[in-house]
C-alpha cells in the first residue's frame, strides 16, 4: 500500500477541516505528530485512523502526541483528496430482501476476504445493505466488495458515481461486463447437479429457484431449461417469492400431477423448506424425491437425510475478490480497459438425499 503523506501548507488532507484553536500550543500537522512520536508519517496515519499493522504501544504513543498537539485526523477529507485510507467495504445484496440467505457461505467469504486484506495492510468494513447506498457516503473506503448484486443494481450505480472501485461476487446481469467480478461457473454447476440426478435414475427433475433477478438464480434457470431441451425432459420449474422461505413454491412443485421425483434447489435454505414439505406430504427422501442444494452448509450436512450439495468454494471466492479489489485500487485500469473476471470451480458433494449411482462412493 502506498505511503500516506500530508502535503505542505495549511490545506493538506488533515488540515483542511481544522478550525482555529484545534491545534495544541505547539501546533503542527501529521508530520509533526510523526516526528514527536518517533515514527514515520505512514505509521502515524495508520495509528490515527485505526488501519494497518501498528503495535498497541506505538498506536497509543501516536494518539497521545496527537492529543497533546490538538491534532485530529479527518479520514473523510483525506479520502476525498485521493489518498488511501486502508479500508475496504463489503456488503451483501441478498440481505436487502429480508436476510442473508446462506449464512455459512457469506461468513466464509467474509473471513477469507478479511485475512487476505490484512495480509496487505487493509482492513475490512462490513457495511449494512441498503438500496440507495447511503451508508457508503459516510465511509472513507478505498474500494468495496459487493456480494450477489441485483440486476441493474442501484448501489453499483451510486458507487460508480462516487468513484469507488468495486468488485462483485456474482454479477449484475444488466452490466455483467462493466465491473470486475469473481464467481462460480454456475451454469456448469447446475448442469453437474442435473446430470447427477439423471444418472441416479430420476425421470422428472424439477428446479426450485428464487425470483430476485440475481445472477445465481438466472444462471440456474437458464442452465435448467437448456438441459431439459437437450435431454427431452419436461420443465418442472417454480420460483420462490422474494422474502419468503420458499415453502409455498416447494409445495406447488411437490403437489403437481406430474410431481418431480428429484429437485435441484438453488439455495441451502430452500432445501430446508423442501424437506419440510416432503414430510408434510408423506414423501420419503430419497425414495420418493431426491434433493440437491446449490450451496453447501451446516444445514445441508446435518439435515436428515444429509443433502447432496454443491461446494461453491466461498473461501476462494472471498480471497480472490479481495485480491482483485486491492489490485484495482493499487493499479487502476486504463479508461476503456476490460475489467478482470475470475471463475472459481465448484464440486458436487454426494450425500444421502440422492440415490447412489452404480459404482459411486459417498464422500
């Protein structure tokens, strides 16, 4: 990360917002704080703004000198002038619809992104989700990771207008080439799940997905329709309404006259609803209905029966998203340059919710 220094004169980043009388008797700006504390200007800046790797004793010494001088850091003013703050934001767009969906997936992304950022002297800030993006206007962020953006996402529009570098995990489908992103090849993931169900002998394979317009829903629906057309199977598809637990959609699918004998459900929480509906209707899993969920987690592993699931490698997604964002911050792309896109492979984890194929072994 580049050093943060204060320009000469009274209009430096930290002096711009100070009013007469806010300096101590000796006066002085960031350079004076650093000199008296016996540290570099960069270390003083990190200590005052709570970023970077600064020992507790050093941080306290810098803060004490700043108090004696009456110096107060202004990270917002500094950020407006183009210097780096060492802070990157992260927000989850699915939470706008009433709660994070697959919590383990989210937590693993956050943990991996946090450690990756720390390795390069950045700190990660979790930002509450909002449709209008206002929380970002009060934060001096060098850049932001947006998990699962909406289609034509207003937050991405707002961040772009603010000049904040953005990397997404998942894609804004209306602007899929406009931003750097990290994602799974979800069409391939869905096809692997559907092929697995077909290989177990399932004849009527259905799909339960959401209707938020986020890329993972749309990728799964597109792959499913293509798969049905290619294999000559009927399309048995339903969408959960935004903000619901998907129980109604699962019940509609499982009470059809041509009831599916296998379901691919895009979210882990949809698997919970599907199992509940199966019990309500007296359907056994996997004898009557097989289930594959599109994201692995504690529920999928501990449910009865354990659910076959896709491991989407969220740790790799979080790590690569943080790396890509810090690369963009450190080396802004030339105007008109195509943003970088990275695909992370997924793995199908076979469990008891699907029938074993001949010669196959459970993990």
